[in-house]
C-alpha cells in the first residue's frame, strides 16, 4: 500500500531509520565554494553597473557607413585604408583571398533574393498570441498527463513508444522509397528491421523499465510540490539572467569608434572591401575589459543555470529519501521547504561546487564540439581523443548527479558524497548506468512524439482558424504557430522528463541504502530493482543472502 493511500501525520526526524537521512542540524559544507559563487555573481553586477555608466553614444548608422564618424585627423583614415589594402593583397597572393570573395558572393546573393511571402509581425502578434498562450498552458497539461500515464499505464506507454518508433522509421522508409531514393529507402528499411529486432531482444528489460517508471512516479505523485518548487527554481534564474543579459548588452557599448579593418577604399558614401563588397567605413571597437566582462557574465550565467539544475536534483533527493524511508501511515508534510532550507544553507557550497563542475564540463564539451567542426579532415587519433573526452565528460556528469543526491540525503560535502555513493553502489553490486539508459531513451522519444503531435495539432487548428477568418498569410502564420507549439512542448515536457529521471535515480539510491542495511522499506521497489540487477549479473552467478544477512555472489 502506497504512502499516499494511508495516514496523514507528518514525518518526524525520529521516525526515520538511522543512517539514511540526516535530519539535522547539518554542518555547513564546502564553504569556499559558497564564497566563490557569491563573489562571482557580485562581480558581474559591479561590472554591469560600470558597463551601464560607461556606455558610449555611438554615432548613427549613416555616419558609420559613410566614414564621417572616423574621418578625423586622429583616425588617419586614408593611411588605414591603404594598410588594409596592402594586407589583403598580400593575403590574396598567398591564397587567402577566399574570404573576401565569399563575402562578395554572400552580399550579392542576399540582395538578389526575392521575398516570396510578406511576414507582418504586427498582424501575427495580434492574431497568434492566444495560440501561443494555449501552447504554453497545453504543454504543462501534457506534462501532467504524461506523469499520470506513466504511473497508471506504464507498460502501455513504454510499448506504445516502442511501436511508434518502429512505425515512424518504417513510414519514413516507405515515403523515401516512393520518392525514388531506393538505396536509402532500403537502408532505412534494414534499420527499421534491426530496431524492431533489438527491441524484441530487450523486451524483458523494457518491461522492467515500465515497472521502474511506474513505482518511481508514485513518489512524484505523493510529493507534487517537487514540481512546483522546481518550476519556481527555474523561474528564479531569471533574476540573474535578465540583468546579466542587459549588462552584457551595455558592455558592448563600451568602446571607441575606429576605421573598419576590412575596408580598403571609399567610393562615395560607402566603403568596399578587397573583394569589392560594400562594407561600413567605421567600426565600433569594444574595450578589452568589456570583452572580458562579457565572458565572465556568460560563464556565470551557465553556472547559475547549473545551480538551478543541481538544486532540483538536491530537492528530489532529499524529499524522496524522506518519503521512501517514512514509516507506513506518515506523509511528507513540509519536506520540500526543509530540503530547500538545507540547499540554501548548509549545502549551498556543495551545490555551488557541483554546479561549477557541470559548468566546466559544459564549456569543455562546447570547445570539443567546436574543434571537431573546424577540423573537417581529422585523423583517427583525433577522433579517438574526442570520443574518449566525451566519455569522460559523461562519467563526470553522472557521478556529479549521484553525488548531489547523496549530499541531499546525508548532508556530506560534494567530494565526500561522491566517494561514499560510489562505495555504496560497489558494495551492493549495483550498476547505476543500467537504471539510466533505457528510461532516459524511452522518455526522450516520448517527448519527441508527443511534442510532434502537439505541434501538428497546433498547426492544423490555427490553419483552420486563419482560413475561416480569411487571413491572407494565414498558412505561413499557422506554420510558425505549429513550430512554436512543438518547441514549447519539447522544452516543457523535457522539464517533466528530467524530474522523473531524477526521481528514478533517487529511488534507486534509496533502494541501495535499503539493501546496504539489509532492510526492505518498499517491497515493490525491491522486486523491480532486484530484477533489474539480476539482468546485469553473469549468467553462471547469482546473488544470495548469507547467514549474516549480507549479499554475496554464488556460482550456480
């Protein structure tokens, strides 16, 4: 019987078993990272104030284009143009003139492209805002319905997603074959058959995934304020992101006007580059300190977003741990507020540390991706290096998530939590990755399918409305509305999916604690996770309970 079906007394600290949840008072952990995060945010606001007061009134566009803004004696306009021309000529003679030619070609093509349809922004805003509001509200309704469906009809949902994926692949293969691309169609048909065969081989695992999602979403159903608190956290990031965006825009206006670095000559009221393309005669050169400030503010923005994500993981871990180990007949009254108080107090430095790790990983991943795109003809060693780095990044991200869950439950520092949770899983023969791969893939594809259907529905309904109203550009507006419905629903549903996955991880960690203590707080969870772990063991070995109650491998 679930906690939600019985009893209404709040959980007290004494009611929880020893060694599973640190009800407090907790010691403040990772103090240094609290100070580093606070000082970094403060530096952004101080730098933003300086950027705001130091903005330069840039000349108007006409003066920048004609060169009037940088034609004074201090600019040495003619000499700078001559130097630019000599530099570009030397580069062209060495085979580096492609950029100018590409610039000219791009300019010509853009000027010659006709407008096939006129997009009236004012008309679209007046007629589309009800649809956009409906898209946002409807996406949240879809998210709630998705949680209910996985809790009540988990097996039907999982297998429905599997059938939909195979059917979509098959339909695409048929459509491409009918268009005449027979070879590619046969390739997709083979891929469809292989996908269906793999799902057939994994049918037991998929049934376990359904059971895992069903029992885990029960925890979210019994603690609905996790969702409301998480939404508040996401919205709270705007208190930094909006001012930071304004500060970065202001910082770009800190600088001086100078002669364009690409202009080589002036013809009338315009300048041209080495390839003959029209360019502005003057440039606005942002100050070096402002460029450094923009970099700091951007990195801090990523850090703040990661802080919100880590706080969400911390919140889920703390609340689910109390719910999981609560005696029968109790309810998690006030658990969300208590966990948030710990997150903002004793564990603030821990969350800041964990989110800083994720920030650095995100920056390194982006740098890795940029390097990969720049090097079109990579050798095999470079490919192997990038692949290994991606694996390392994924491992660190995954370890960070479980460390944050452990810190939420025990109040440990970040590094101590990472060590203890790794030891906990090792002691109990548990592979955390196996609980992650299938649920994430199933839920992500569900998000894509539902969002796609929602986008198509928005497109068809808005198209019917515009057609009935006789709007000239109704078909174009309907396409935009359909695209917005798809994007908004993907974002909102992904939020719900990530909360569900965090709950799955938290329940799995609570199960590991249960197993480590040789207890069974929730029999239904043990039945599911023990079956999952049995699938990961060698076929000639099994886990048995010894006379002392401990778990051991034994040959069979």
